[in-house]
């Protein structure tokens, strides 16, 4: 192969030969018979089970299990672009107990449709709940982009959960009625309790401006929570920067939900505990699974305290009224055997 009396460089021959071999391989592979008896390259009659169909094409299927959305985020509040805990509840019309596989199909920022799966046992005629978790894209329409399904569980030792999905028992697109979807630029914090506890000024103004009166960023306050509202995985709490526990007994937080809160704290979450004026049980290791996270101190309760001496740490306004004779103060004293950093 020559051009104008000059020899063509060898790399040109190698490149041409490589391209020809690749094209031949693609052609042979495209025409190769598939395991299903068809020809690869043609659309299969049934899509593989691992491929997710377009979410918007999946409508409601009323089968043997009723499936409803209970919570969209902690306290029914979620933030776009962050992890979200979604609590579903199910009612099985079967005559006996059975294992099921629950799937949550969502949309991610790349336009793909990941599927999150959990398995559990349903009892007939009883509403049961399960938490599912997904990361929301920054632009999300839950009613269009998210679908929950429940399938009959089939024993499968090769599955991560020990079950694979069998017959479809129920399906519903998620329409979070009454839920709030917070914009990505807002911070979030949670409050267990119905009071304000002086936190209102740290939340976003009710007029909707994205600024805080006393903070360098705007926060959405998720209040009115109870220990039973907390999810069973730390991903469901990841949108919260801190959590104020002002009401509810620590004994109400057990097993997976207590573990979720511990892991959230280990990953940077801040738990603030406001001790009740009467009958606190946080220092009881028998009823508090978070006991070892607390400082190694003894707590002494003092009644009828004049808060005037505490004014410098409570309020810079010298004229602001403070309780003078009826305040309750808890005094923390490090234990004798407390190590450095434990108290």
C-alpha cells in the first residue's frame, strides 16, 4: 500500500486491521443466538427482571395486599437531593402468615430507576409498617418518580435477603399528601415534643424568606416528633443536622431505631437532650439503650432556682424577665471514675 511513491507508516496498517476486526466481532456478536432462543439485538418479548421499567408507566395494582404511604421523610418532611426515609403500611388479606418482598422504585439524578428492597413477614388482617430508604434527586416529583410494590416472597439462598420476588401482591405510586419537600439549600433539624423550647428563632421565618434570625443559614424545623416517628436506619435521619429530644421516654426507642440514632450520631449528627423537670429516666441503663452515649456524670435536681445568676449565658438583655424563684436546674457532677472526655 503506497501513496505518491511514499510507504504508508506501519501504524496505519495496524489501525485499519484493528478496526476491521472490531467491526467483524460486533457483527458476529449481534447475530449470535441468545439463551432464550432468539437473536441478540432484537427486543426480547419480556424485559429482564433486573431492568426497571419507566416509573411513570406503573399504575396502581390492587391485589391481595393493600399498600399505603404513611410517612414521606421524618415527620413527613424530606429534603430534595438528600436521603429520605419512606414509611409504608400494608394490610394482607391472606388466610395465613407469609413472607413478602417490598420494593421501592425511584428516580436518581442520572435519570436511572434504582430499586430498593426489604423483606418481612406479614400477618393476615393486621396493618404493618416498614421503612424504605432512597436518595431523592434535586428535581423530584414523588407522584411521578416513585412507586412502591409488594411481592410474594420465594425462598432464595442466593438472595441478600434470603427471598426473591414472586407474584405481585400490590403496587401504588407514591403521592405524599400533606408532606413538605424542603429545597436543597435549607438546613433541617428535628424536635421531639410539641413546645417551642426557644427554638422558633432558629427556624426559617414563617413568611418564607430563606434566612435565619439567629443563624448563618435558614433551617426548617421538623417539630411534633415522637420516638415512634424515628426511622430504623441512619439514612432516614441524614437530612437532619441536629435533633432536640424534649419529650418522650428514651425507653420508647429500642432495637433498630436506637441503633439508627447511634449511627447517625457517629456520622456527625448532634443529639440535644432537654431533661424533664420531673422524673427523668435518661440515667437508667436498664431502660435507655443510648445510656453509654451520655456523659459520665451524676445528675442533681434543684428546685426554686433564681436564674438571675445565669443571665450572662441565657440573655444579653439586662431587662429581659427571667424566672427568679420557680426554675428547675439540673446540676451535672462528673463521676469519680470518669475518664478524660467522658464527662
